[in-house]
C-alpha cells in the first residue's frame, strides 16, 4: 500500500516540475515559491480539517515541533533552490539532479538513523547517481 502513495508522490513531483517551469516564466522564483507554499498550506490544512482532528496539534511534544520545524525549513530551502534551478535550467536536467536526494537520504538514514545499508540500497543509490550523471552530462 505504501508504494501507491510513493508512486503518486513521484507523479505529482513530475507534474510539479513541468507546471512550475511554465509558471515561473517571467516571475521571480522566490515569489513563485511563496505562492506555491501558500497553496500547499491551504491544501494541507484543508485535509487536516476535513479528515483529521486538528486538536491533536496540542498533543505534540517539543521534540516533534523541533524536528517538524527543521524539516519544514529544509523543505522551504529545497523549494527555493529547486524553483531557481528550474528558472535557469531545463526540467530534464534539474529534476534528475533533484532526485539525487534519494541517494543522499539513503546515506543520511544510515549515518543519523542507524538504518542498515543493504546491497540493494547501495546499488540503487549508485544507479541513481549514475543515471543523473548520464542525464546532465
């Protein structure tokens, strides 16, 4: 079941790149990121209000707030740099470089979360890096 959500994430990420490339034409990339962020904010809170219990926000620990806040900051910086890269480069080159995040996440999960680096994960990371190099060189 999880992989359906991951596949949908990949499809929408691909749409994000193509739609953003069209949308940022002649617009400051930081402004475009801010507009995108407001839309995401409205959609995310709309989902929470429609199906979840928004009062759960008061049950979150300080540690959860800290790490979700740091994650949000990392996401924001990622989007700002992604939109600037899309403004300056081709989607067919920017998107693969952005997906190097998969290989980087594998390394970070081993170093910081103590996850086991399997041969399959290591090979996948190497293939992602190799594929990215093929697409951008």
